[in-house]
C-alpha cells in the first residue's frame, strides 16, 4: 500500500544565518523636564543646557538627538495632582564606539556616562530646576543591513549542510518552502559581540 506524500515526506526547518560582529554604537535615552514655564519659555530654558552637553560629548564622537516634546498643564504622582505647565524634551545620545576591544569601548562609554551624570547635577542648579533622567544604554550595530550578503551566504552554507546530512541518511529532497527574508535582527551579547540574525523561514521536505 502506497503512503501519501504527507505520510512519507518529512519537513525539516532550515537554520537561520548568524554572524557575530563587534558593536559600533551605544544608545542612551534621556529626558529633560522643567515645570513652572510655558512651553516656549521652557524650551528656551532647556536649550543652553542641551548645548552645553552637545559641546562636551562631541569630542567623544557622540551626538545628542531630540526626538519628542511633551507638554502638560496638570501633573501628579498618582496620589495628588498639581496645576501648572510641565515641559519635557526626550531623545537619545548616540555614541560611536571605537574599533578596539571591549576595554576601549568601556572607557568611552564610561566617559559619556560621566558627562550625562554631570547633566543631572547641572539641571538641579537651574532656576527653575531641570530634572534630567538618563535611561539604560543599549549596544547596537549601526547598519546591520550591511551584513546581509554574508548572512545569506552563511544561511546557504548551513542549508546545504542540512540537505547533505539528510541525503546521507537516505532521504531525497522533494520540495522547498521558503519565505522572503525579513530585516536583519540584532542581539547585543557584550561589548565584544553583537549577534546578527537573518531568518529565512520555511523548510525542506524529504522523502
């Protein structure tokens, strides 16, 4: 009795393409908040502080990017609500990491951290005071898509190995089922390595 294709074929998922590369970018989110001033005056009040930070970090190969402006007329902490304007500027500091090892990158990141901590102190000295919040940093690769070609080549090599292993076990390739690859994804492992992944979803059916 002949078995159907579904009964005889076995679909094996194909591996993803992976590549380990050194990080070249550090992102640090920040926000500056001031109360008591209307939004136009608040932005003018924050501008010298931002300019001071930009001048300090420029020598590190870093730049400050303001992304959002948020204004409210009422604010509170969950227990009480206060009337009065509050203006917040938020964004990210982009730091270019050196090509050396982890220690060189750590030293540059630590120097930037010192500058940003000074920002919180300077903010409290302003009148009215400016509250500076510095978020957790993240390690990135600035242009992961630049590695797409090598990732595809690695995927092809790993897929070939899967197929050859199946054939060596006596199976024959009967069909491919592949989807177009998406964006290159990245996962920071350390100051030494970021893992880039290109998933080409699908599988190979063997009889």
